[in-house]
């Protein structure tokens, strides 16, 4: 049996604000035997820097979004993934410096505190994002590696998932830039070069980097128009990159849409710049509620961009329909989520 429970959106027109509430059931229903039956298809998973909560939004109908929340023992999380084949949500606990997996999510009732079924060793220092490709989990860690503030560096922790479910640190790759958002597109890893407007491309990442080493990206290019990028998402050949602007300004954020990004990147030499004109669409302005957009997800089929906004209002989950129009767009969905830090879209 598969049922969903919808709740309405409260629209405050004067502020252009759409808020979600969770009713008694949230996204959950129960079977005749009293067991939970959570519908997780077309769901957006979100984490928080101010709690260990996993918030799940039903985004099948962007005009009627519902939310359910699960607690965890963590107090600061960033980086999340949902494995629909195993009904398991994986997130990074910054407070406990490890990857944690929570099984049988759809069988749990929203509002409870989940217990991790599997955890990695506590090897991380300052994790910021998680990218998954088959049984390979990569964590971007932006802690200073060499202890010298005048040099930028970061680490990519590569974990393997065993047949028994174990999460084992395979090796660690050090790079010559500060890292933040990462995303797999096939076997290629795309990484944000923090503190800059650059992105780095690592072709055949997992198979080419199997030992502890310091490596250079296959290509690094600058994205014109961005001040400081943080989050990224890829779907259907389109790349979304966020721009946090000044970290202390809660209203100067933006995101860029780059369609057919692979061919456009192929036409730019390493170290060169991808121009805005003819290549990118920028969304920014006072109507957007963008200040420090730290993470993004994109649904190419519905053409909706989802953003985790960290600064404006203390944290928001935003959705922009038909964002290809660009400019000063009002979000279709605007939900307060304190400490919003990362996203994963399960389509």
C-alpha cells in the first residue's frame, strides 16, 4: 500500500513567502498493522548546521509541498544522500566527524530520533559535502591541511561501501585549493574551488585516485559573474552553481544555470574563463531571498532549481520554477529551515 498525505502551503503574499507546516502525519501514513509507510519518491532531503535533523520535503507538486522531520544524535550535519534501492539515508555528521547511515527510513514515523545503523570511523575534520557514485562515497573536507593560512588546500576523503554495508575510508586525496561542494556526473567529479569563482574537474576520479596522494584537477576554469561559489548540482546536462557573494551579506546571493555545460567547458582551456554571455543564466536580486546559497539541486524534467539558503532568515529551502528566465525571480517555494546546509533530490 502506498499513500501520501498532503498539507497546504501558507501563502503570505505581502512578503512573497510560502511556508510549510507538517500535519499529524506529515509525509507518513500507516498500514493496517500500524507500521509506517513513508512515500519518498520525488522527495528533497535537507540537513542543518544547527541540528542533526533530516527534513524531507515531498516536492512532487511544487504548489503543495509537505515536510517531515527525523531527529538524529548529531548537532551539525552537512552532505546527504538517499539510496532508494536500500531505503537508506546517509548524511555526514560534522559534530561527530563521520558518515552515518540510517536504514529503513520509509518504515519510520516522522518526529522520532533515528539511530545510525552504520557509521564510518571519525576521520573527518570539517566536512562540507557528499558525492556518491555506486559504492564510492566522496566527502569534501575544507579543513586547512598544511596549517598555513596563506596557502589554500583541501581534502577529498574517498570511502568504499562494502557488501556487508560497512563504510570504510579507502584513501584521501589532497588538492591545492579549498573545497566545498562536489558532485559526480558519471565517473567525473566536479568540485567547487572555495573562496573563488572556479570549478575543478576530475575525470575518472575514483579509479584514477586509489592511494593517498596530492593531485591536480584535470581542468580548472573560472565562471564569469560569480564572486564565490559554494554549491552545485547536475541533471540532464545542466549545471547549477551557487554564488554566496560576501559571507557577511544575507541578500547578495545568486545562482547560475549552465545548460549543456560539458560542451561549454570543453571549449574553455584550463585556467581560462567561461563567459556569461551566451553560456550562462544568472538569478539574483532582492526578490530571490538569496544571501548565502550553500547547496543546490536541480530537476531537469520539471525545470526546478532547489537551493539551501544559509544566511537569509537564518536558513531557508527555496525552489525556483522556470529559472531559465533568469533575473530577480520570486521563489515558488520559500520555507524556513534553520541552519539549512545541504540537499539531495530523490526523483
